[in-house]
């Protein structure tokens, strides 16, 4: 533990992390670098080695790691009250801005050609963001043949419409057994992956190029308006399965929000686009989903649910967290789930791309814009890349599709 003399007042902790939240542009890499620079390199809240260990722990656990690190740094500086205030301060600017943008979004005439064209371009940029996330997240998770095969098998199962509530626990068990009986792991997992692939193609690959279930095509009015409890539960489920960054929450929130007819796929993509330009973890897009589906109370409910795990690890476990994650069976099980999530994200990227492609005035022009956005994301590794690509996609969409 750090020295008690290093403690700060609750107000000082909240104000400090509120400022961090106001400048939290550029995704988790930039946000973590900002926390490291000020709290480790400049002010020595913790040593660099301990910060690295905490980062490694939170990269294994579900939740947005930048926010989790902010909560844990608040714990170090001010105990559990400090942890709570640090987390609230870090997320508050993004939450407030997303609520305001969601309110404006519902009051804009989306049928205007210029607005529709700009949103279509932004949606193509979002599909590029999700596509780019697959190799970026996978490079840290798919580190051996067993992890690759689990990702492929879970991806095929997701495309075939099999619920992640079945496939992800199976992925955890499979990975633990694969590392326990390494000699037979690859042949057995290869057979499982091939069986899953065959089952999907025999079934006609219903989910590969579009939504995995028919319900994903329903309009917002096709189901009962969700109450706050349903939105909280949806957010909590996504927060508990967000391994490797906020992008991994996308398929789980989409499964409930679009699958239950709360919002459309187009609206879901618009929410992702708005989340990409705000100073907040991308996971704040869930606030948009909650607001569109259930108003302000819905926005609060789903935001509480999706961020709750990020608060809970530090608040409930605290300094025992590092030792807990070092327990090999738990670590391997979480790695298996993370490998499966990579497969689900890949399939979700294809499904979202199919949704946007079906509404493009020109498939060729849309493909070129998508490829350009993807190329920029691969080449430009700046904190401004995500908001710049989303904004650039919207401008390009206006210019390319606005006349039709």
C-alpha cells in the first residue's frame, strides 16, 4: 500500500479526475498514458512497476481498463470513497455530453438528405473502427493455437445464432482444459471448430452477413419499451463481458438493444459514432442506447449497469485483486472468454457492415470510403484518430451521398 500521508481530500480527488474526464480523448491508450504521466511519472501516487501490474490485471478483467485504473488510483489516494469519486469524476463529462447529444439526435430530422448522408458516412467509419479493433484486441489475446481455435469456433457459433451465454462459458472451460492437456488441445479444438463451421453452413449461415436473429430487424416499436431494470441488466451483462477494451461490449449491447427492438441497427451505429468523438471511454455509447430506448432514466440505468463492474473490482476486492488474478485457473478461464469475445466482435463487424451496405446508394463508393477509414486507422496511431475518422467519415458521407 502507498503511504497514508499521500491521501487527498474527497473533493480534490473528484476534481482531479473530473479534469481527466474532460480531456479523455483518443481511446484507452491515450487515457492510460495521461493517467501514467501525471499520477505516476510526475506525482508518484504509485510506482511505475505497480502501475504496470495494475494495468496487466485490468487488461485481463472485464471492463474499460482506463476507467478501472482511475477508480483504483482513487482507492490508493483516498480509500473506497476516493475510488468512487475518482470513477464518477472520470466518467461524468462523457455521460453528460452523451445525454445532450442523444437529446439533440432525437430532435433532428434524420430524413433530411444531408443529415442522412452524413450519418451514413459516419456509420461506415464506425464499421471501420470495429473492424480495426479485431486485430488490435486479438493481437494481445490470440497468442497460441488454442486461443485462435476458440475464437474461430465461437465466431462461427455466433454467426449461426448460438447464444454467447452458452459459447463463452464453453470457451472458458475449453481453454482451461486445452492448457491443462496441451498435447491433445489443438486436435480436439480443431475438430470442435470444424463441427461448428459445418453446423453454420448446413444451417445456411443465417447470421454471417446480417443480424443473427430475425428480431434484429425489428423497428424500435416492434417490442415493448424497456424499463429501467431491463436496461440496467443489459448494461451489467455487457460490463461483465467487456474483455480487452470497450469494443468488446458492442456485440452484447447490440444483442439486447437491436435484438429486442429497442432501437434499430442504424441508430446503434449512430450511437457508436457519437461515442467515438467524445472525451470518454467508447463504452459510453451505451448511454445513447439507454436514452433512445428509455429516456433519461434509461440512460442512467444502462450506464450504471455497464460501469458497475469497473467500480466493483477496486471497491470490493481492492489490494487483493492482483493476487486473485494470479490464480492460474481463473486467469486461464478469463483468457478463454476473451478469445471467444474476439470471435464475436469479428462476426459483429461483418453484420454491421452488411447492415450499412444494404442502405448505400453506391456499394463501390461506400467500399472505398470504408477502406480509406480503415487505412487511416491502421496507419495513424494518434489519440485523435478515432474522432477524426468518425468526423471525416461524416463529412465524406455528406459530400459523396448528399446529392442522391
